[in-house]
């Protein structure tokens, strides 16, 4: 192995004039081995330091699997050692200080574990120390603060480190320019002396658990350029005094900072990025920030900022990102946001903004996202915005915008949300050109007309919300594409006609809401094949039996207020298909069917009114009434008797009539009823005789004589049909004839219409009776 590696090195020396970047010689001796990115899988040979003048070793980004190679201690002139991004493991030796001549040490992105040895603080010639992204599980040794020549200290992403404070000794590193300790489990407060690090340029303590206030001296180092303190738990106000006028980026986002944005930030003419989002900042954004000439990114969303936005944003700098959402900002969006044509995003939702969208947005081809929902913005959308070439997300919901949808939008638009506005007009047929649209939400506007067939051609559409508009006509019967569609909501429109069967072919559909429309016909059986997690067809005019797959308690609220629908499962809150009162063809509302049957029967038979002892009265006047005389206390009504006078209940027959066995109440009490009939008109004398006999029998109490409980008599010639015809001929309202027990005001008109229809159906001349088709049509009108 040694010979092989030595041969390799000797071979490389011979080729040094050719391989300039792998081996460097000085005065005929090898001084640098640059073997990064060579896929080396072997360990470092112990004879490597036979190259006595070797000063630089770079083995980074290979696959070397071993512990720290102590053989390197023999490289007495070694100044620069880079073993990063390999598979080195084990602990860093406590005697690493033997590499006393090191100026640059990089052991990052390996599998070293345990403590970082305190002896590393004895490498006093170090300028750079990189121990990032290892498996260390101790704490950072304060002895690192003794490396007074150190210029770069990178200890980031040591996620297994013991939670500890940032050693205050680190702030003694007066020559340190680069301090990077991201995501290394730091807690406690930032040392107040951090502002004394006068050479500091780049400070990154982000993604830790730092608490307390930001030291007031933080922005004092004059060369400070980058400040990353985001994603900690810092509180209090942002330091007010800023002396570091060369700052490029400040990111204090995702903390608990309060107070206002310092006015001194408006002096940072070199600042390109300001990120303060997810804090509790309040007050107004200083106008001076809007005039910064280098500002590219502004992210101050999710605070409590108020007042108006500085009008200068976008006018003085190449603004790219403008994110001010979720505050309490008022007034208008700055008019010049896209004056320089570099703007990519406008994120201003959840504020109290008013006025129109800036006209500059209509000439902003770099724009990718505009989300301004939940404000009070109004007016028409700048025409050029719809077709802005790179626009992919446009969310304008919950405002007061007006105007119509364009025939054409940018081909990159994937998300369009305009819910709860005042848009009007029709959905354009040009919607077929919106080819890449994934989400289209336009709920609660004023759209009219039919849903165009072209809308069904969008191949990537997953979500469609057009509910609470004034759309009418039928749904497109043919679906061109909609292969990706999973949600349709067309609730509360005026859509009529049948539910298209083709909806059942949308295998990805999981939510369907067509409620509160005027849809009719039967529910397509194909819908039952879908795996719907939400289905609402309530408040329509649907008929027939629901698909058996929906006879499930999960759909108990899916079919409400469709009187002509039925199901086999009673818990679905609709009619039961097994109920004999339900007309299975669903062409005639079930509540009218008993009346129709009654009137058809009336057309065939004269109504014979029966009593326990019955006598037919000979008068023909309209005032003829049935009289019910009670001789004993009874617990039934005349109607209970009449309903039992059927041939099945006959128990005897004689010359004057028939005797019936009748069950008269819920207690199953039984009485014998004799119906006396006579085809001849009785003379008044005979009538009186009959009444006298009935009265005598009613008074007799004898154990051998059956008790006469009551008697009833009425007009011989007055069948229900004849009686109804007389009401019509005399012009008396049918309402007056209705039983008070069923006379409900909300149904009087329907009941009168149906009763009149029944009378017409009993006309003695068949040619004057309506056909069943006519009857059904009349009943539908009543419904």
C-alpha cells in the first residue's frame, strides 16, 4: 500500500507541470496536495509527511473513512488542512494542538463526535476554524476565544450540541469577520459585548433558542454587512442606533420583537434585503425605507404594522419582493411598485388597504404572484395583469373588485381566486385557453349565464368554486377533460336541468356540491361509483331513488328538501321508497295521491253514509247535513264508523240493510253497525216514525236488548261528488267546506285546487273529464 501510494505521489510529481491543480511544487519540492473531489475511498497513508515541505493538504469532498489521521502531526510545515465532507469519524484528538503551525483548519461535514477539545484554543496561528455539521454532543469550548488571529469561525449545524449560551469569550475575537453558528442549540442571551467585534462583517446566529433583547450595540461594527438572527425567541425592541452603514441584509424574522421599525434603517443605502416578518412590530413603516436605492426584498408580513405604506417603494430601487401581508396597513398600494420592471411578487393580503391596484402592475412581465385578498380594494383589474407572462398565482378574494373575466390570461396562470367580490358578466368561452389553471375559485360574485362547455376542457383543474352567483341554464352534458378535478362547488345558483351523467366518470372527484339550485330529474347512478367525501344535492327538484351507494349515514344531509326523492334507509331524512304513499315514478307529488284516488272513487260510486242505524233523508237542498245522535258515552267519531263499512267487515244481511263488525279506536273496541238502506224516497210520516223508534231504542236499558249507542243519517242522493258540484255551481268557496282540523293556511290554495280537480274528474260526461296526463300537469303546477 505504501509503495503504491508513494508511487502515485512520485508519479504526480513527475506530472506536476501538467496537473497544475492537483500538486504544486516550489523549488522542486511538493508544497501542496490538492486532491478534492477525486472519489478517494482509501485512508490517508502514514508516510504522507515524507513530503517534508508539504504546507497545504486538501482532501475535501471525498469518501475517506477513518479517524483523524495523527500521521499529519509529522508534517511540520503544514499550514492549511482541509478534510471536510468526508467520512472521518471518532473524536478530535486532545493533542491536536501539535499541529501548531496551522493557519486554516476545516473538519466540517464529517462524523466526528464527542467534545470539541479545549486544546484547539492553543492553535494560536489559526485564521479560519471550520467545524460545521458534525456529530459533536458537547458544548463549544470558551478557549476558542483565545484564537486572537481568527478571522472566520464556522460552527453551524451541530444539532446534537448540548444547549448552552454563546461563550462571551468569542466576542474578544477582534479580528473575526465571519461568525456562523446556525442551528447549534444556542440558548440564553446574546452577549452585550458583541458590538465590540469591530471587524465583524457576517453574523449568523439564526435557528437557535436565543432569548432576551438584542444588544443595543449590535449595529455598531462599521463593517457589518449581514445580520441573521431569524428563528430565535428574541424579544424587546430592535436597537434604535445604527452605525453600520454598509449593511446589506438584515433578517430578524420569526422572533418576538416588539416596538417600531427603527428610523435609522432608512439610512442604510446599501441595504438590499429587510426581513422582519413573524414578529409583533407595530407603528408605521418609515417613509425613508421606501426611498432606499438598493432595496430589493422587503418582508415585513405578519406583524401589527399600521398606517399607510411609503409611496416610494419601487420608484427608487429595483424592487423584486414586496411582502407586507397580515398587518393593519391602510391606504393604497404604492403606485410605482413595478416601475423598474423587476417585481416578482406582491403579497399584501389581510390588511385594510383601499383604492385600486397600481397601474404599474399591468406592465410587469416578471410578476409571478399577486395575493391581495381580504382588503377593501376596488375597481377593475389592470388589463395587462391578466396576461402578465410569468404570472402563476393571482388571489384577489374578499375585496370589492369589479369588471368581467377576460377571454385570455397568461398561459402560466395556475391559481385564480376571486371569491367574494363584485365581478360580473359571463364566464368567457375563451376559458378554454386557460390551459394550466389548477384552481379556479369565483364564489359569491355576480356572474350570469350558463357554464360554458369550454370550462370542462381544462386538463389540470383540480378545484372549481362558482357557488353563490347567478348562473343559470343546464350544466354541460359533455365533459371534455377535467381529468384532475377533485372539487366542484356550484351551490346557490339558478342552474336547472339534469345532473350530467358524465360527472360519474370523474374518478378523482371527492367533493360535489350542487345544492340550492333548480336541478331536476334523477340522480345519475354513475355518481354512486365515485368516492365522495362530501356530497350535497339538497334544495333542488330531484326525483326518484337515490343510488344505493349513498344509503349511508355519512350522506344524511346530502339530499334534504327534494320532496320527490326517496331512499330505502329511513335515517337519510328523505321519503322512504317502501312507503305506499310515495309514488315511485315520482311524477306526481305523493301528498296529492290520496285525494286523487278518493275523487276517482267518487266518480265511480255514490257515497253512502252509514250509521249504527241509518236512515236516508229525502231533502235535496245544499244545506243537507249528516246528523250524528249519541245515546251513550262513546269514544269514537262518525268517521271511525264510516271507514269500517267495507265488504270485508260484513257479518250479516237482511231486507232492510247489512250489519258490519267495526273496530272503532286504538283500543280495538268493536261495535255492530247496521246500515239501513232503501231505494225509495220516504214520506215525511215514515221519516218521523223512524226517528221515533231510534229515540226509544236509545233510551231502553235492558240486559236482553243490545244497547243503541248512536245514530246517523243524511241525504240519500248527495254523494261527495254531487255535493262538491253543488258548491261549485252555487259559487261557494271550496275552502268553506274543508274540515277545520286539516285547514292549514299555508296549504289552503293547494287543497282547494286539488279538491276542484277531483270534482272535475267525476263529471258524468266522460268527454268532459281531463286525461291523466292533464291531471299530472295540473298537480305539478300546484306543487
